[in-house]
């Protein structure tokens, strides 16, 4: 399910009840329902997405917004649930270079309790809204644990798919498959193709597939000449043509 990215310049943080279209914003409150009450009144199977589950559990809790490009503070005793937008996760090497570790979209949990990488950083790749959940609260609720498990599985699948890229000998193949992965996980289907709704720099793409920025720049130019992709508003659009692999993503994405 695609969730629209919130506009910049908001004066007040949104409420979780307003995260989904057609919902009315409430008044922020600090009260937290007990885990026993949550488990007794919420049936996880009735909710199509983790965000819908959280909306039911925390209808009045305020989200925390971050504008694109802003760092997102991570704490050892809490997990953040991405409710809108896309977060990039990365580490810093000894030489000061960044290594992109993953991308987290709506419903995905992020946070220091979920990783052993040090240092570990998160930055808003687009405008982002997150919900903070203390670990003690998660550990006390089987409903939250079950909801997080489903989305941690997606994170694990993404991580394994990224690792599998390293086995491809040709850099061009690694870049193509990486772009296809982004389109599958985050893409929006349009008449012109599948848009990857984020602005990744050539350097970020290079660190993700283990090559240089110059090589990524050259390959993207080659892909454009081949007609495999176009660049529109600094975003990559994969062309839907039976000759190109992006066309194979269309049916699964239309069913999401």
C-alpha cells in the first residue's frame, strides 16, 4: 500500500490516526494503553497492514516528522516504526566513507535494538513520519511483537537480496538488479513506467552495489541509451516494455 509523503512546513506533528487517507485527526495525548488491554481488544488478523494495527492501538499518539535529508536520532531503548516516507540506513567506515545498509519504508521497524552494526545511522531519504515505541512496551505486547515480526521478515529478505547482489560478477548486472529491487519494494506504477520515488545519489547507488560513483554514472547513461530507464524530476523511471525486466514487476505490484 502506498502512503503519500507528507508536505514540508507542518507546524504540528501529525497524529497516527491521520496517517491514512480519510481519517480524522484527534488531539495528542500521552496516555498509553496497557499491553493487557491491547492484547485483549485487538486481533492482528483483522488488520491488513502494521500501520493500520498501530493506528488502532495508538489512535491519539503523535508521530515525529523529519524532513528529507535530516538525521533521525536512534536510541538503545526504543524502536521507530516508519509510517510515511523512506529512511536510509547506513554506517561510516574508518576512512569516513558511507556504506548504505538498507532502506526502510512504511510499516518497517528501525532502531539500535535491531542491529549490531556500530556506528549505525538513519537519515530521512524523503519526508518521513515515525512512531516511537519503547522496547519495554513492545516486549509486553504479543500483538506488537507479531506485527513487528512480519515487517522484520521483510527487512531480512531485503538484506539477503542485497547480499546476493555481491555474487553478480558484472557491475551492470548488480546495478540493474538493485534498481529492480527498489522498484519492487517502493515503486509507483505510472503510465510512463515504474517510478522509484526517491532521489538516490550516484554515490549512494555505488556504495550499495560495491562500485565507484563514476561507474554508476556511466552505466545509468548506458541504460538510458538502451531505453531501459529514464530520469524524471531526478527520479528513476523504469520503462514498462516486454523487452525489459521491469515489465515483469507490473502484475505483482498491481496486486499490492
